[in-house]
C-alpha cells in the first residue's frame, strides 16, 4: 500500500453561512466541522495531514493541535478547489496517494475512506460518490454508455440532461500524487464560476487513459456538506442519531433517541436510563444504574453508580469537574458548579447551588440553599435558605461544617468559620465565629410580643 497524504480543504468562505466565523469552525456535536474531519483522518494511518486554510486562516489554524504530521498551507486568494490543491502540491511527495477531504464534510467515516484508498490502489483515480434523489448543488458524475466515468460536471456548468443525473461527487477522492501533480498543471478556469475546479482532473484522467473508479455509497449523511445553517442543523441531528443508536445498542436506555444530545464524550455503565431532552457536554461519565431525569444539562462530571439526577438539574464541572457519589439524589432544579464533589448518598434538593465544596457521605441540603467553598462532613443536614457567605468582596474563604452538624433554616455562615461536630445552629442565625462541638448556637434576637397591638389606620382626607 502506498503512503497516504491527507489534504483537507478548508479555505472557502462559506458565504451561505452568513456568519463572521469561518465555516469549518461551526460545530456539530460540540466540535468544529474541521475537528471531525481531523479525527477521522487520524484513523487512516496518513503519513501527513495538510490543511489548506485561507478565509479566516489565523482563526482556523489556531484551533488545530500541532503535531509532527500536521502542516497548514495557505490559499490566498481562494480561486477554487483545484487552485486549493495546487497550493498543497509543494508539500506532497510523488510516491504517495493524496486523499482529498473537505473540511465542511464532517461525518465521513474512516472505513469508507479505507475502501476508497483500496480502490485507488496506488494507481487509479478513485472518487467517492453518492446516489441521491435530490442532487441539486452537487457535481454530477457523467458516465459513458458502458458505465465508465467520463467527467464530473458542476451544477452551474451542467446541461439540463446532466442535471437529471442522480450520482453526485462527494468532494472526496484518492489519487496518486504524481498523476495529480500533472493534472493540476493543466487546469483552467473557463467555466461558469471562473474557478479552478479540482473535479476537472477526471477529464484529464480519462484523456490519459488512467482508470477512474467510483466508490458509490448510500449513506447520504457521510458525504453531506455544510453550506448553510439548515444543513448544519440537519447534520447535527444525523450525528446525534448515530450516537444515540450506538448508546442504545450498548445497553443505554434512552426515552427518546431524537431528544438526546452529546456534545463531547459520554461514557455509560450498565443499566443507565436517560429521559428526554438531556444534553451532555465535555467529558461525562455515568456509572452503572445511573438515572437521569428529563431536561438535565450535564457537563464535565462523573456520576457514580446508582445516583439519580432528577429533572431540570444543571451540572457543569468546567475545568474543576463535578463528582456525584454513588446512590446520591440530586434535584429537581439543582445546580452543581465547578469543584462540587459529593460523596455517597448525598442529597441535594431543589434550588440548591453547590460550588467548590466537598460533601461527605449522607450529607443533605434539600431546599433553597448555597454552599460555596465549604467542606461538609458526614450526615450534615443543611437547612432551607441557608448560605455560606464565602466572599468578602475581595477574597473567598472556607466554611468547615463538621460531621453531624444540623444547620437550621435561613442561616448565614460568614467564612472563614468552622462549625464543630454534632453542633446545632438555630434557624435565622448569622454565624461569624467558630461554634463548639455538640452545642446549640443561636445568634438571633429573643422573641418578644407586645399585647393588644394597634395597627395604623388610614387617615381620611
Ligand atoms: C465541491 C465539488 C462538487 C461536489 C461538492 C461536494 C468542485 C469544483 N466541486 O463543490 O463537485 O459535489 O464539493 O460537497 O470541487 N475550498 C477551498 N478553496 C477554494 C474553494 C473551496 O479550500 O478556493 C474548500 C471549501 O472550504 C470546502 C471545499 O473546498 O471545504 C469545497 O468547496 P465548496 O465551495 O463548498 O465546493 P462545492 O461548490 O460544494
Ligand atoms: Ca460544499
């Protein structure tokens, strides 16, 4: 097998996206279109990967992770796909096969590319094509009566008869580099768009009696390109459906695969149940038997075995991560922020926010509360409406709540402060000093009553 050099075309403007962002940086499944193509390219054992940038080149190149096989080539101005390939030639060697990919065709699969490379076999021009009922906008495959490929004709240059052809060129080809080099030298821009078309190499191959092979596939989503936001949304759905299928076949129970979104990497243990409208971002791990209620947003978090996340819970660990311990119960309407590390069987109820805090086994905060920069011991019960005042306007301070403390409702714990083990904090207290082990600490004023109280009456005018 010849060496494979991948060239990814990503210089086009993407005018129809009507966006200031270069087209290949728009996202499917939370990753840039170009990123998807890079990941797939990495699976075909390429000797090098060349990315052709142009429109928004600085921005596009900044998103690529450098490695010894990666090279960027600039195309300025952008005079067509053939012109783009001409810019790549100086970095390609004639002993290899060039695999041409499009930065805006994100869902191409590695096994399809491998089949195309096999068909090329180091000597033929191999085109990836697709049979579709609505070929509008694509280059058409023109074959002779014997079925041999003669040319690719762009929509804008096609005759009405050619427009009826339903076999289209995907934008992906494998071609021996020495032949490509010779053919690219012969391109002109005498066509409807005054562009140098890479697709014209087919004509030259036919003229040179080089065999042209077409690998025709049926999965449209693999070769569908993104030219406008409608197509972007369609590919997003196609991608999410593929992922949903894979998860279900691996045993994950999805209430509705059409209402399930993974924008990153999700790993699931056995017997995971996920209700409708859940979104997973970044790196998320769900342990065995985890149940996720409807409408949850979960990012950068590890949820241990048997934990239940009730509906409308928002979890985002960002860089610090979030952990939810085995058997914990979270939500509904809970919010776990970066650095929330919850132990086994912790309960977090509605409208409770936890940030940069650890909670040991069995601790509970069931209603309307805030825990920030806190270390919470085992079995602590944290009352409704209580908060840690962790920020003095300049610095953040820690609150330590030792094991078995009972914090009543509506308490303000002014950090830094430590509540001694087994203590009780009376409801409505503002705690500014450490509290003793085992004691009841109350800071509120004594309750008094004034008998026969007369309420003010409205004065008559
Ligand atoms: C191209 C093909 C068409 C095929 C279709 C599949 C040509 C002439 N036509 O058409 O036969 O059916 O793809 O999607 O090749 N690009 C550059 N530099 C340029 C122009 C384009 O890098 O000067 C890049 C774009 O960023 C994009 C890719 O090449 O990633 C395809 O360009 P695009 O303008 O979308 O080509 P199509 O008109 O779709
Ligand atoms: Ca295109």
